[in-house]
């Protein structure tokens, strides 16, 4: 799988969020390096599951929209007078 690249600003924010989570939820302080390693591990292990679900969700949304478009196109058809 192609590694997910996250802009530095976003990654820094995620690291800060992890550090905050550990402090607020577990009463533990972890350093930036530990939080970054945890984030990298989580992204490597769990990102494929999340990505695949996002693809399935997008596919379902596109299929639903295609059905709507098909219905709208059908409604545009004109009756043909046959003698």
C-alpha cells in the first residue's frame, strides 16, 4: 500500500492531539517522539481499514447518485405517438 503522506502542520496537530488525549484520558504525559511513533504505527496499521471503508462509502454514494440521475433522465423522456 502506498504510504499516506500528511502535511507537517497536520501531523504536528495530530501529535498534539495524541499527547493531549494521553494526558486527559489516562493522566499520562508522553513526549512528542512517543506520540509521533504511536501515530506512525496507527497510520500504518489502521489507515488501510479506514481508507477501504472510505472507498466503499464513496462507491455507495456514487451508486446512489447514479440511480437518481437515471431516474431523472427517465423522467425527461417524451412519449412516442404510434399510429
